[in-house]
C-alpha cells in the first residue's frame, strides 16, 4: 500500500491524543501542522481511528480502513452510474 502522509497523520494523532487526554478547548489543541481547525465530526472519526490503531501507531490498520472506505465509496458511485444507465 502507498504510505499515508506521515506529516498529516502524525499531526492528527497528536491533536486527537490531546482530545483523548481530556482537552476540549480548540484553542489549546495543536499538532505539528498547527492548531486543530476541523469540526467535531473529524475529531470523532479520528478519535475512533486513534483508538483502533493503538493511539495512531499502527498505520497499516488505518490504511486498510481507508482502503475499505475508498472501495465502498467507489462501489456506491458505480451503482449510481449503473442505475442512471450512464456509460
């Protein structure tokens, strides 16, 4: 599999680690790329990934999850095209 962007992954995991430690003030949550600027849904999704990937250490698991999500999305798009009789 292609490597995930280590800069973004590391920054997200730093930020989510702070959230997991109890910080809820967005102005205090920062990572290698700066402050947390994403909405709560991003935090919740990446918190789940943080938990599943052993606090962000198991990147291969994250890559597999993103791969499944990508293939699922592709399947939905192809089903839409098929139903619309496009192509």
